[in-house]
């Protein structure tokens, strides 16, 4: 019995891999799946799974499924074990994988149990997707973060890197709160970039639930320059205050009256910019404004918003207002 039809389908796929034939789905609905042998049109082999009493999925015994009348051959162009999702599930069902598990060990298990020899590249790809290996690798990366930031300072003293809190002197253990990095190259380049700095934050999409804070600008070739970044546990006013204070310490010229800060209308960020960057001009991101209009008033407001904005910028440019350039049309 299986918990889902997906588990039953994986079991049938493994059966085909082991006996060198290619099962395919003949019929499928919410209550049953019927498989057939794709290796030969004359083969009478078939299998059936159905929803039994309760929520369990019943499948005819695998011992009865092993025999089929054709010689059978697995698909040489796209065998099931070449699919990453199949390998991940096959490995996870047969062994516990951690960061120290070698591809050779995994390959030996697959050869013994399924008679397959995936490439080491395919095994490594599947290994990275397994929870045990990923968790161990992520913990190792976070553990090495202080050493990485220390190394940045040793390589170039102009690299600005801070982590909080500092490690304890007895064992060096710490509980990560936040960090900030401003590379030396970005600090030097800012003096020659356009005086526009965008501030924004986004959630990391990995298993480590942190928020990435960014400060970016453009150079004279309209190339994006990442000035600084930070990792914090949550995007709030306290962390934005800390991030901007580190940003000003790394690049004091950012507080000049010629600088324009571009951001969304996050309340914490609004307060921090007005208090710590009181001399700079504060502008709002047009794409965030357009998104808010779409959310509250519908998609029909989008062309009207961009038409108004483009017209205003064109009029300012024609009037000779310095630093104003006509906007390009928004992407479709």
C-alpha cells in the first residue's frame, strides 16, 4: 500500500528500471492508475493501483508484476534514472545521506538495488537536493560565515565587513543576528557612479529564513553596481537603522545632498531615511507604485500610470531641469 498515487508510480518506475523495461501510464483518474509496457506493443504486461478503503493506495503485488512476455528494453534516450526527481526519491528511500557521503557510496547502493549506473554528475545533483545533505551544507556555510568575513578584511583592508554579535572568546560560538558587507571595489566605484542609490530587502528562498538587504546604484554605462548587502533575521526598522548606519560609515559621501535614495514605501525604511539621511532626496520606486495601483485599483491603471509618468519626465527634461531624463516605456 502507498500513501499517494505518486509513491505508487515511483514504485512501478523502479520495477521497470530493475527489469529493464519502460512502464507507461495507460489510464489515470482520481481513483486509479493503469500502467502498460511501452517497450513492446505486443506485451500483455500491465499493473493497476486504486484507492482502497480510507486514504491508502492499493497496488497489485510487485512479485506478480515482474513477469512480462516481451524482451523489453529501457528507453535509451531518456531513462527514468536520468531524471533528478527519480534519483532523489530512490536514494532517499535506501540510505541516509549527509555532507560526507560520497557519490561512489550512493552509486554502489543504486547499482546493488536497481542495477543502474548514473553518472557522478547526476548523483551529485540528486545529493544536493536531499534534505540531510542540504541541511548539513547550510549549517556549514553559516558556521563559516565569520571566517569568510574575517578573510575579506585580511585580503583587502578597504573591504568593510561586520558581523553581530562578535564570537565569545572562550569557544568562538555565537548566535547569528546580522552581518554587513561593502566590498572595497564597490566603495571606490561609488564615487564615479550616478548619485542614485536603491535600497530594498527580499526574503532568501533557501531553507535558511533570513532577509537580504541591498544597496545598489548604476554607473555611467547603466550597469548595475551592488554597493553593499546585509543579512538580517527580519526586515524591520531596527535592522534598517543598523544597515544604513553601516552604509554611511562605509561610504560617507552617500549622505551628501546630491544623493537620491530610491526605495519602496516601507514605514521602517521611510523613518530611517528621513532620520539618518536627512540631507538626501528621497524618491519612490515607480514599479512599486505601479504594483500598488494594480493591487488596489486593477490592471487597467498600469498604462495610465506609465503614460502620466513618462509625460511628466519629458516635460521636466524639456524645461531643462538637471538630472531629469525621459523614461523608457515599461516592459510588457
